[in-house]
């Protein structure tokens, strides 16, 4: 497993939304890659209105942290994992 995927796995803990190129999507399904996933396994599904996107392990391989919680995918897409704040 690649080191960058370990960092991504930490970032996805409790994720409710994913900001992708400035657009906030609802995280319908998120399973961060591990040693049992292969390149074409779907590990993340996002929704925004009628738009649904799916990402495979290969899409997230080699993601680079670029600061402030943002990651640059090898496709050039910029994403950030967001969680809903709970106020007590």
C-alpha cells in the first residue's frame, strides 16, 4: 500500500462531504484503499444533485497532499474531505 493512501485514509475518517474542484458533494460511500483493494475497486461514491461520481483505487493512488487538507489527484482534480460539525 502506498504511503499517500495511508494519509488519505486518515483524512476520510468521519467524512460526510467531499469538495471536488470547488464543488461540495455528499459522500454516499467511502472506503479507503487498503491491501485488499485492487486498482478498479470503487472506493468512493459522491453525489451532488443529479450528478453521481465514482472513484476507484487507481483514481486515488498517488494523491498528493497540497496543504489545508487538500489533495491533488493524478488526474489534476483537487479534493478535500469534510465532516459535519457537531455542536453540543
